[in-house]
């Protein structure tokens, strides 16, 4: 009922439509939510941990764990039931390691369990969320996948290997998805983008 009330009273009247942001509880995700709400979007922020934004254009916390299929489907079904169509999705959820104190996982010292966990969130969860939420996208909508220049060949290094591996895969997935959307004449833009060197929990030395 709360979502339906917000959708009809606020979201439907925003000039740029509705944006959904994953990994929105802090850092880049939280900053994007605030910026979008100030620029003509009604914003649905999602994350695994609770948070609060004080802006009527921003809906209250919605739980989403991109590494859990059930969580992704539950949120999609809730939005669909309430008639929500998305004009913008920003997939920001991501980690650098299972344990943030071990984010210097290098190529020849990778822990496979840790590597699988990083892939579950940074790549598998991103792809599943993207493909499930495609059903909710409006015409002339956009999807942004937060990646990193650390996934580009010009930034190759053995340092932070698990993070680099997943981010290179995100860039490739965006290319393949864009090619398919074009081939199927779907008017949806999809891209991977690097937000810059921002100070966050994952990047405390950001500029």
C-alpha cells in the first residue's frame, strides 16, 4: 500500500520517470539516489542493509540481495504488481572481496571461495537482476552498469585480481546486451560506466 500510494501521488508526476538504484545504502549508490531525486526522477533505492533518505521523491528502503534469485524475483513481482515501470536502472551493488580487509587479493593468491563470492555479487547477480528487471523497463529507458577502468586491458595488473576479473566481465556483458537489444529493436540503452576515483568503503584512497 505504501509503494502504491507513493507511485500514484509522487512517482508518476516526476518529469524523468522512475529510477531504481542497487547498492544504494552508502557511497556512490547513496550519492546517486540523492542526485537523481534532485534532477526530476522518482527514485527507488535498494540494498541489503536499511537506510533512510529524507526526500519525498525517494521511496523508503526496499530490500534487494542481488546474489539471491528469490530476492530479485520478489522485488520484481512487487514492482510489477504495483504497475511500476522503470525509466532508469543503475546497478551499483558490488564488493571487492568477501572480507574488505582482504581486498588485496592478487592473481596467484586468490581464495576460490572468496572469488566465487565476488563473482556472485559483481557479475552473476548483476546479470540476473538486469535480465529479470528487463520486464519492467519502459520504452526509451536506460540501464547503467557500474564498472571500473580496472576492468580495462590498459589497467591490467595482478593486484585486486578478483575485482578486476568481474569488472572486465561487466564491461563485456554490457556490450553483448547492447548488441542484442539493438538486434531485437528494443529502445533501451545499456552501458557500463566508471564513476571516477570516489572515496567509498571500497576505495578509501579515492581522489
